[in-house]
C-alpha cells in the first residue's frame, strides 16, 4: 500500500493547499495536532481570506481546528508530485508552524487528535538515552547502504552523512564492520554530538534508504539485519501526503529556534515552576538538560521573574511560581536570548 496518494484533487482545479503544524506541550509531552486518525495534518485549499497570507492562515487554522494560536510562522513550501489536480498539475502546499499554549487547548472535534510527536519519530526521543532501534536496526542498514555504493567517493560521503546525522564517531564508521555493532557501547560510537535539530536530515536519510513506509523503495532489501515483522510500527506512525516530512521540518525548525529565540513562551501557561519549564524544553529537544546549568542560563538571560506565589504541591515543599518577564515577552521575536542545549 502506498501512503502517498496520486489522485485528482478533491477541490477540483486548485493547485495550492495550506498545511498546519500545530504544536502544544501537555503533561510535559510535545504533541502535534492531527486529523484522519493521526494520518494527516490539518489541511485545506488555500483561499484568500485576508490581504495578509499569514493573517488569513491564522484565521483559517483557528476556524478549522478551534485552537487559539499564539506564535505563527511560515514553515516551508512543498511540491507533492504524487498528487495531481484534475488538470494534471502537481499540488503545492504552504506549511505553517503554530504554537498553542497548554491552557488553551480546546476539546477537539471527533476527527482531530493531539499526538505525541515521538509517535512519528521514535528515534528522536533521547530522554531515556539513545533508543535501541538506532543501533539495533537503523545503523546496520545505513552502513550496508553506504558500503553498497560502487564509487569510493560516494561511500565516503554516505559514511560522513551517517556520522553527522546519527552522532557516530569517525573511528566507528571507518571500521565499516557490521558484525559487532550491537556490542559497541555508547562511549565508543557516540563521540560526535547528537544534533537535535537534524530531525529532517535523519528523516530524509531513512526515506532515501527505504526504512520508512512512505518511501517508494520500502521495505529495503538489505542483508545486514532482518527487520522485525512489526517494523512499520516500530519506525513510527506513517502519514499520507508526505505530512510526516512536514512535521520533521517543523521539529527541526522549532528545536533550532529555541536555542536562540525564546519561542517556549508560546507553549507555556501564564505561570509555571522552573521544573515545568525545563521539562517542556526537554520535551521539545528530546534531550535531558543539566538542572543547574539550565537555571544559571535563565538567570543570566533574565527571562523569567517570580510571581510571589507557590505551587500547591500535594507532597514535598511547594515550588515557586514564575512567569515570563513582560518586557521580554513583548520583544521575544527580536531577542537573541536562548535556552540551553543538552545535558
């Protein structure tokens, strides 16, 4: 079954659609709003609702999803050559990234569903360490794919891409051996830093090699490892119309931006504890942060202020409640403030 339909556009002769990636954090879990049982993002034909395209998109998204948006930015423009309108023209969709505060998430219509974004990208969740799926299955297949190239320069470039995308050391890749890969410990192979914002690059590589169901060459025919029968579930929830690639683009953009712009404003409630703030940043990045370094950076950037109140914790000492500084919040789109990277 192909997950990238090729059929006449249901709206007739239209050639452009809007696709919205709405992100929220609930219970310290990064979620994305989906429709059609999690197989699609909110989408529809591009209609001239407003003189400003972004204002029109904001109105359209809020009307379609009943979700009040905070921060909104254009993400990317995609061409879906597998979908055609009745005139045979390829569909173009303009994607937007929107942030929804946890306290503003409304009760959804029956076809809409907030999904943990790691349901779609399980290899991106390093909150409990590197997922076993990477070294058990993904890397062996990628190395066989790299070694299968006849041209030595192509093999070298593929190994370099694998190392940069998956945080693998040059010495590990230079061996090129697949037999003892599962016996290698983390210290031996992860000498490069795992770059959290390389989500799209990793997704594109899995697509190229045929490791995800959306790829035209899925399932891959390699001998290094036998993929389990439930591989299509282990590698994440597939989506129609290449929408998983759109989410990967949004996660990459958001992970990159939270390092130098305080977009976390758009996802937090009005008041919060510092632990809640840290857990929310960790949910986005997929990485644990060092508590003392995180709070030291918050102090140096002067991003938050005490409210004078405390949380009503059921056990333990109540934690102080904080809010973002009003002047910082007003200038957040122009600031060079950043939040810390991995632990």
